[in-house]
């Protein structure tokens, strides 16, 4: 946005409607009754500057600034013949962008995808694994080409009525429909929405999808081919960017469960093969020498490091071939099994042996300081063999650098330089910006207790009693529903038996449904929700209409101190001298904490309290990692009585102002 337009908008004290023009290349289409929010004009100016100079903006913008709309207002006027790719970690963000794209201008066209399986009109395919689904989809499409049954009638119709399918797909794109609505409309006319929309992507300006469409190399390559452009002709908006470092590490990681290994062993009893004795021998080595021994090795711990070279030597000693050679044989056998399943008409094309071979190839080739090889028990007490990456920049740096311009944003990227370092090798041509909350500070009370701590050595009976007193005191005086989030299920279930309140208690379990909890919170204001930080009720969920008026964080949610966590700190210490512990340990904990605290204030009218029950947030080295407005507004309380008194006064003050 030009400085002149930004200035004009900032001077307007009432809603701006319709179209605002600068020169021909600086048109802005604004939604009806659009009102510029505090910080939004500055966001547009910063983002426009980055986009105009083909650079990258990394911005922390709390809820309420209107960052989704601001990012669109920065990019769309400069789009010209280029494309816009919007990606996010969770699907909830999609509908925000669709709503704003529809409001901005009518001559835009946009396509949004969930996974191919989720968009399949053959609902009976929903029970298959994703890999099985892709194989079955490929077979049904191939059968259409050869007129062989069974085939997919929806894909068949696209080939028979190509022009009609394309016109309908373009109509869906012009209407900027959500994936589910596009599927319904096209299925009623007998077409597969995914395939039809993919065929018109080269005539569409905007694509919206999850991170996989941008940062998974094979998925991105297919998308760009359909889009008809290279990355150099694509602008990127990456939302929920606090998830990007972890997501990119996951893309480079892999895991193998004991269930998959057992499935591969059973597979050898059904499908013969010229090298079957070798296949069975390799699977036996993997089962007996690693998985079975892990049962004993993990008796007192949940996680242990493995040396991939020693594992490979074990294969050499037991079977005469290296681990990688064994992996190649298993992979080849898996290809054979998949082909035989296809020939015999199996619905499930998946091969467990193929999955084992694929994992082992990764396990033995991805080595060095950037990876760690582990054996562990998962939360279901199953043995899992893992390959974990420490560094996801291999997945993110090249994409962000090749794009024509990029905006990475989230409600919390504080401090921004940490997330810059974790996503990019080179820090040149990167703008960093952090905004304060636009919501009235008088509507929130942020408290931190300096007499409690979740440090393990301090978790005495006396400390548990103090936490209990804080929670009960807060529950007594707060007006509205309260949520109390703990650092772990273990801590939650240790403290819960001590707590007595007059409120209806809702306790988060692994199978607790969000909808049921939201319904309960909507029915009364006398609830207390107990959950965990990083759980389903503390992140990625909105509590509209001030359903929640107080969030209590019990402790700082540091990662469990394991051999992996120590190694991650060591790796980051090498990559980012003097910052290893901050990047690998402190910042992720602060992220979870702020995500938890952010559940209370979701609009400018929401009023409520945030209470952090851990003295460590008051320490300078940790406090400086909090958002700026937390640092300015956070008040220290010395005991439960002091805490309850401040909360009571907060609500009394708001009653007087009514």
C-alpha cells in the first residue's frame, strides 16, 4: 500500500466502504462496513513494502488486528499475472480467508483444497488409510481410461463432459467456495471436485491449502504444475507460522510402529517371492534384535537413543548384509506385494513390508548431527522406532527464498527473530515486526504468582497445596467460566483431588469432544474446565462471546527432559551460539503458555483474567520472551489471597463502568 493510501485510511475515523484507489497498480477493494483496526494499517504498509520488494515479512500480530484481511490487502493489488498461495496448519483458518476473499472483490477466483481423500465423492472410501485411498483412486481412474470395471463414475464423467466440468469448476472458483461445498455442488452434477478444480487451477489466481501443499516437495511440485507457474511467480501467505519449524521437522522425520512390523511379518505368509527367505530373515532381525529387546531396555524409561551404524552392523552380523541392503530388499518385496494386490483386485493396495523398507532406508541414510535415531514407548505403551530431524530449514528456506514475496504471520511469533532463525538459513532481506494487542488493556488483567513453581524439585506437598489454594480462590471470585490448564495430565490428576469448588467440573480426557464442552460452557457461567497446555482446549479453539473469562496456567509447559531434548539443545547451540536452550526449550514453552492464555480475549469487547502460576515468568530472561503487552501489563501477586483480591477488584471496576 502506498504511504498516501495508508495515511488516508488511518485518518478515517469511521468505517470505510467500497473501493479505495491510489494509482492503477494500488487499487484496494475493501469489504462493506470495513473499519480499519488499530495496527492494521501499519500491518498493510509493512506487508506491502515487503511484497513490493520481493522480500519476506515475519510478523507477530495478536488476535484482533485483522491480519488475515491485512495480508490480502497487501498482496492482491500487486498480484498482476502472478499467483497467491495461502497456507495454514489447521483447517479452521481456511474459512476466515474464504470469507474475506469473498468480501474483497468480485472478480477474484480462488480454489481451496483439503486432502484428496476428504474431497472424494465416493464416501465409502473414507475408511481406508490415506495411502490405500490414493492407490485405489489411481486404480479407478486408470480403469476409466481402459473402460474396465470397477471405475470411478465421477472421474469418468469429467472425461466425457470435460467442458461442462471445467465450467462448473470455474464457477465454484469464482464463488470462492469451501472444499465441502464445492464437492457437494459438483457431485450433484456427477463430477469429482478435486480433479475438476485441479484442471482449472491455471486459470485461478488464489489457492488455499494446508502446509503440505507448500512445504511437502512432491505435493508442491504437483500443485505448481497444475497452477501453471513456478515459485518465482507465487506470493506466499503462511498463517499460523509458529507451527512451521515443528511441521518442517516432522516432514524430515519418520517412525515405525511394532504393529506395522507385525503386519509385514504376516504379509510374508501370504505372498510368495523369490527372495522371501531373506525378507523373512530381515524382518526377524528387526523384530527380535530391536523391538523385542526394546521391551526390556525401555522398562524404566520411555525413550532411548540408537546408533544407526550399530543397527546396520547387527543386520550384517545376523544376516550377512548391511541394514541398508536389507531395507532395499524389503522395499522391493513391498513393491511386489502391492502389484500382486492390484492384480488380484484387493481393495487395500498397501504393503506393510514396503512401509518397513521405506522407513529403514530413511533410518540408514538420514544420519549426522541433524538427525537422531530413537526407540520409545508411545502413550499407548507400543514400541516405536523413530528417526527425528532437528532442523526443518531444508524444507522451508528454499521455498520462502524462491517465492516472489512471502508473509509469515501468527498471533504469537515472539520474539520474531527466533522463528526467522528456525525457518531461514540467511537472514538478509527479512523484515521483522511485532504488534501489541489491539484490544483495550483495561479489559484484561494479567497476573503472575511469584511464590509457586512447576520445577520438578519444587513439586512438594506444600507446593501442591499452594496451587490448590490459588485455583480455589480464583474460582470463588471470578465472574464467568474458568479454565485451568496444567503442564501435563500427570500434574493435573495429582492436583485435581485436592481442589474443591462450587462449579461444575469439566475434565479433559483424550476422548473428550470439543462440541460437548462448548455446549456445557454455553449453558452456564459456573463451569471450571481442567485441561492441559498444548491440548485440544488450550490451542486452536475459540471461546466466542466471552464463554471463558479466566485462564489459569499452572506451571511453565517445558518439554520433557529426555535424551532427545538434550540433543536438540546441543544441536541448536551449534547452529545458534548462546541460544540453544532458548530456541529448543524456552521458546516452545512460552509459545504453549501464550496460546493457552490467549483463549480469553478473542474480541475487543471480551473481558477477563489471565493468571500464570509459575514464578519463572517474572525472571528477566524469560519475561523478555513474552509478548510486549504481557511484559508491560503483567502484575505480580505474592499469595492466593492477593490474587483473588485483584481479580475481585477487576470485576468490580467493570461493574462500575457499566
